[in-house]
C-alpha cells in the first residue's frame, strides 16, 4: 500500500512539471561558454563570477578560459556594491543598513548579441550595533557573498528564460557549441 502511495505521489509530481532548482539542463547555446567580467583592477574574482561559473558547471556547461575558443560569452559588467543607511539612532549613529548589489549582463555568440544587456540587483537590510562591530562586519561580508550568489542564480535564470523566449527563427540561427 505504501509503495503504491509513493508511486502515485512521484507520478503526480512528475506529471505537474515539478523539478528541483538547478536540476534542469542548459540550453545547447550554453554548453560551452566564456564568462567575461569587465571590472577595474581586482585582486580576486568577485563572488558573482565564481558563483556563476559553479552554477554553469553544475548544470553541465564547459567553461572556456579564452573568449576566442568559446562561441558563447556571458559578459558581466558594472558590478555595483552600495551600503545605504536606513535608520539612525538618537546618538546620530547608524542602526540599520541596506546592502544593494547590482550587475549588468549580456549574452553574446560569435560577437553578436543574443540577449541584450540588462541590469539586475538584489538588496538586503541588516541591523548594526557598535558593541558587536566585529560580528556585524563578518555578517556584512557573508551577506555580500550571499547576495552575489543570488545574483548569479538570477542572471542564469534570466539568460535561460531569455533563450527560451527567442523566436523560433532566431533560435534556428543559433549554432550550439561543440
């Protein structure tokens, strides 16, 4: 009886189109891709780029180091990280902040724009207390990394949905990378 109930539940979930996040494959255009992060001088790779690479690899893409070897290129630019003060206490010191991180992205194939440039941003609010400054600085750094990971997920979702929405004629002209 339990087995029948489990089979019924699994078939119902499969029939309704349910699937886990990141469990689907990528469009053929993204099977071989180069990520181009256009920023000024940085010592390390921004977390949004690292997270996007990891998400693409996890879903079956091959990341190519040089853009001339990859037919498809995801170009990230204008990484904007801001901290805004939301509230100030009676002593004139900040009590709450908002972290706002945005990035501009576009998808190119063989130098031609597949998906035009668009900007996406994510923000989170957090409280700040001077007597816990070390913990709050660590919390802010972790929040920055979390937001950039979320940005990478949103960029990938927008790219895959944008590719799915391309007209049939444009999709026929897209040559999958080998």
